[in-house]
């Protein structure tokens, strides 16, 4: 029963873990179909909001980088928050390193041709034209009347200066176009990213936050950007950084980055970048935040079941790990307990490997080496095959002993040492079992003889008692008490007679000392005859017999007298132990291979024993022994059934008692 419970618990555990795995799989599949990756699952399960996610941190770092570039472009193109076309471009410096000037010092005016930023941009839009290889100048250079004048005074080649001018116009056009596009893309209405570059040298502020354009307070700037929830602040004076929720942007060197973009400043500076985490503007960040919020809402129904499933699987994994560790520990103990054989096998194996290596090294790689290695391997193979054959011989002997068919001893000659010890142990085991079996058979014979002799000795005086009781019952006795005593004497003597007959029958059936007269018997007819004999007895106890028989005869190969005794014992059992005024069901079934009949009734007394105990000798379902049963009826019925190659099964469920007896269908050659 314990094994059944363990198997049931294991089955339940497997089903529960399979269900947990299915819950996890369904959740992940649902998330994957909706476009949510494992990272999203992990962050939602971790209870993170969007700002704390890896996706936002990555986007924030990229946004800081882009915002710094936008701030640098503002510093080159703006003054007081507006596009400044008056800035000065010295062509050579602009092409070399992108330098732009607010004013040109007097001493520098002759050190390169210069133009206003706005003039170069407008000229780039109009395009250039030439007359007799001379550029038509739409705009004059600063400090000189023309390019030719500059070339004459500064001793520079005209064509080289014109080439510089054309290249500068193209570069200016690209830069101004980027600035104009930036004005649209980086407005507060178009992006949730805010930036501010404060030039401490001249106080200029470059920002896409209009309300901060006229401010010049470090505390005001810091308070605003920190209130956004995601910010990056860099102070060039102290090279200090303050940041929150901007990912790994700190890995960049901000100062070198700004210098590389040719930032236009008059001195030290402070740069602020922030992301409004309320996401008022519609941009990439707000779209990602909306998607994450939808994912959070869609995946919430799966979270609790998946967490529970994950915990269950983790517990199961730990349990399996503990079992594996226990298994490994037990294996280690087994190895330690068998250290001798383990060492011998290990030494043989290592020696074999070393011999192989030694032969290979000494004999080289020629034919001789191959032949020697093959010879060694054949010897090892022969030893292994011989050992396997010897072990198979031992196994066969053990199987014969187990099936009680082994009468021969194993020859110990020619066996390996360990196999010789095993053979000796198997021989001793076989001798012991055979001796025990002989003693048991002897004991059974003596017991059967004793029962037969005692029963025979009791039968003669018992017959006399029964006869005298019968004679007395025929006399007219006027003493009422004497009649009562005579009736009790009759009942007890008849019971004693039945008991002696049952003892003899039980002894013969259990020992197999029964001569069977196997014939082709119609079980249906025999059941109908027996039920007819017991109908009055059943009615006396208020029992209603309900029969369910097939229409055709049902033949089996059996001893008719023994089969009738089986059926009679079962009917007697019902008569004695069934609850009065209940139904008794008698069914006869043919399944194509076997004919089975069953009796089913409700027991008058609780059945607090197992089906196996009911078929033991002298065991009765009525533990109070208020009924006059011998406790041998079911035992005799079972033994008689089994010696006729039938099956005898008892089923108990509370007070329900059911016995089923089945026999193979009769063969056509059986004697009828």
C-alpha cells in the first residue's frame, strides 16, 4: 500500500511540474507573440518601471550623446538663442578644424580671407558662377574688396583661395541645414530630451528649453534638470559629473567629445542634459514607454501563475539535485565498501593501458607493433568472454533456484577466484533451500497424516453419537428441557462432523494430495442447482438472490465434485455472514477466454481485515464468532480453485464483499 501511495505522489508531482512548465511556456509564448522579449519579461517580473529598464537606459545614453551634439551645434550657430549670421568664418581655419569666430582681432585680419557665416550660407544656396575663369563674387570678403585684392596683398594663389571658398560653402550649407533640422526635431514639442549649454566665459546659454534662455543661475539649471527624473550634468571647471538614469553614458569623456565636435565657447562651461520622464512629447522615448506600459498590462495576468510555477520548478530542481547528491553519496559509500574489488579492477585496467602504451613505444608503428597489440587485445578479450560465460552460468543457477527447479550443483573447477567464491555460495544456498523444502514437505505430510488420523479416530464415536441422537429424537420425550438439550446436542454433533470433514478437505487441498477427475462441466447448470438448494436458507434470513446468467451453457474443464464444493462453500459463506434482508448478486460472465462467476453481498459485520487474511485457515469475517463457521470455507474454496488452474479473488469495500472465481473455457477434447 505504501508503494502505491509513493507511486501516486510521484505521478501527482510529475503532473504538477508538467503543468508548471506549461504555464511558463504559455506565458513566454504569449509574450513572444506580442513582441515582448525575455528582457521585458524579466523587468516586468522585477517590478521595474520604464525608466529603470535596460531599454530606457540605453536610449537615455544615446539621447545624452545626441543632445550634446545638438548643444555644440547651437554654440556654433546661435547668439542669445537665435541664429547668428554675423559670425565670422576664416576659410582656412574653418576647413582645418571647423573654427568659427565672434569677432576677428585686428592683428588677425590679414591672416586669411574671412566671410560672414550668413553670407557664405546664402552664397551656397545661390551657387557660384565664373566669367573668364574669374569667380563672380556675390558677397565680398571681410576686410578686403575682393578675393583678387586679398590674393594680391597676401601673395596667395587665386585658384587655391577660390577652392577653399567653394569647399567652405558646401560645408557651411551642410552644417546650417543640420542646424535648421535640429530646430524642428529638438523643440520641446518634438522631443522629451532637454539640453542646456552654459558658456561661463560670456554668459551665453544654448538650450531647447525656452524658459531657461534668460536664466543664468547654476542652482536653477540643476533643479530643473534633476526634476525631470533622468539627467546628466557636466562641469568643465571641476570635471565633475552628476547623473541619474542615463545608462552607461558616463563611459564617454565629455570634454574630449565636445572638443572633437568643435564646440564654440569663450571659456569654461556647464552642460545639462535631461529626459522628461512624464513623456509629454510624442517621440521614440514616449512610444517605447507606451509599449512597455502596454506590455506590463498585458503580462500582469501571467505574472502570479508564472512566479508560482517558477518557484515550484526551482523547488523541484533543488529536490532532484538533493536526490542526485544522495545517489552520488550512496555510490561513493558502495565504492568504499567494495574498495578491494574496485582497486583490483582499476589496477588491471591501468596496467592494460600502460602495457598498450609500452608496446606501442617499444615496437614502433610497424606490422610487428600491430600484431603484438592485437595479440594482447585478443588475450584480454578471451579473459572477458570467459568471465562473462562463468557469470552467466552462475546467473542461470540462481534463476533455477529461484524457480525451485535447480537440482544440480555448479562445478567450481576452472572458475576465476571471485567466481569460484560465488559458485560456492550459490551451491550452499541451493543446498539450504532444498533441505528447507524437503523439511517443509515432510512437515506438511506429517500434518496431513495427523489431521487424517485424528479425523478418522473422531469419526467413529461421532457417528455413534449422531445415530443415538437420531434414535432419541424419534422417542416421545415429555420433558421439555430434555428436548431442548437433545436439539443442542444434535446441532453441535453435526457441526463437529462438518468441522472434521472440512479439516480433512483443507489438508488435502493445501498439500495438493487430491485426485482430480477433470471433465467438461457446465458451470451455469451447477450454479443453478446450488442456488436452488440454498433458496430456502436464504429466504429464512431474508436474503434475495438476484441471478445474471447468459442464455447458453458455459463449459469449463474441472472436477465436478470439487467445483460443487467451491460453489457450496461460497453460498454457505453468504448464508452465514450476509446482512439479513439484503440482496445477493450472482453473476456468470464469459469474456472469450475464461468463464467467471461472482457472488456479491453486504456483510452483516464490519470487515476490518484484508482479502488475503480472509482466505487464511480459521479466519472468519465475524470476529465475535457469533456464527457457527469453521473459518475454513474460503480457504478450501481458494485451494480447490487453484489446483484446478483457476483464479480466486476477493474484493472488499467497506461492508461490500465480492468473490470472483474464474476458469479457462473448456477445450473441445475434454471428457464430457
